């Protein structure tokens, strides 16, 4: 199994009953699940269903879901303003009584301002159109799920390679010649000799205690063991395939903490170089983990 990414894009088109539309869904990184819905006027009743559909599929990510809809023919509403027409007819009768004029034609009456009202429809949709739109929304969200899964497979391979490199560098420090008992004794003997040359009044007992303390402070075995445990945990998360982005982010912080401590304790160039390389790889790991759901 692989992890899912939080980034992706998908689109789905549809048409029914003289209405054409398309959904666009975009997803980027997010701390939680943040869904932004953009709908045309008259389609607000779709929003709760849109949010429910997104929540069923995704755990994390910042999603933008947009609907673009058009009618194949402009929808208009035409109605007669009966109050205005009644006033016009009364005025016509008065004019005919006074002048003997001929009765007006229907088209003449309708041409008068205010008698005929023409307005565009409010853009609302029928239940059948709404249902069809939600079906194509499911198609778009399914396609986004596939896109995030494809990107997740690529990221899983990248993360696995970075964990392998962390393990290799950890092992490199563990087998470093500078960590052998003879090397540690030689290094301490050299430092003690320098101290004695500088001041011959050192208490031998106190000097022995300080040497032991110095050796303990420079020992990185505990950090190495924790790094190895973190490597095992990271591989387990990568193989589970469940939403593990937050856990991996926390683990990357733990990796970084151990690498910092190891580097600060290093008193040999080979351990110091390996510690710095570890920090670089761990930074790359943390950056990639930000994309994981």
C-alpha cells in the first residue's frame, strides 16, 4: 500500500435538460480538511451535498470545488403587468370617447412601456438537473482521488529512498573508526596529556573523573539507537498506506532532534560530516512529508 498526496486536479463535464456544466476540483496542502465551494447563482442548494461528498473521500488538504453552468438557450420570463394594462385600457376608452378614435391593436398595447415585462430567469435548477450535477461531481472527486493516489505513490518512493539514506548515514556513524575503544582512549590520553603539560597541579582523581565525563558526553550511541528506531517507525508508516502525514511530520521532527544532538556531540570530522549529511537528508524528508495526507 502507498500513501496519498494532498495535491491534485480533476474535471468532469455533464449536460441534461438544456443545461451544460463542468466541475473543477483542485487540492493542495493543508493542515486539516478545508473545502471551498464556488457555485453559480441559483445553485446554492448543492453546497451541503458537495461538502459531504468531499468529506467522505478526504481527510486532509485544502480543496477548491468550482461549478460552471450554462443554459443552451437563454431562459427568460415574459409576463403582462395587469395593473399597468388596466390603466392603459381606461385611458384608451377615455380617448375614444373624446375623439372617436379606432380601438388599439393588441401589439400596440403590448408595445407600451410597462405593459409587458421581460426578465431573465433566476438561474435556479430543477431536482433532476441537481441530481445529474452531483453524479458528475462524484466523477470529478473520484478522479481527484486517483490523482492524489498517483502522486502519493511517487512520494512514497521518494520518502522510502530518504529513509534508506538516513539508515545508511546512521550505520556510517555507528561503524566509524573514531568510535572504537582504542580511538576513544587515545583521544582522551591526548587531551589529558595537554592538560598536564599546561598545569601539573591537577588532581589525578579529579582528572580521571573529568575524562570519564568527557567520554560520556561525546558518546552518541543513544542517539544512534533512537535514529534506528525512528527508521523502523517510518518504514512501518510508509507500508501501512493509511493517512499518516501528521505522524510522519512528527517523526521527521524527532529525526531532526537526534541529528542535532549527534552533530553537537561529534568530536571527529567523520562523525561531524555524517551528522551534517543526516540533517540535510532529514530536511528533505520533512519537506516531502508536507505533501502527504
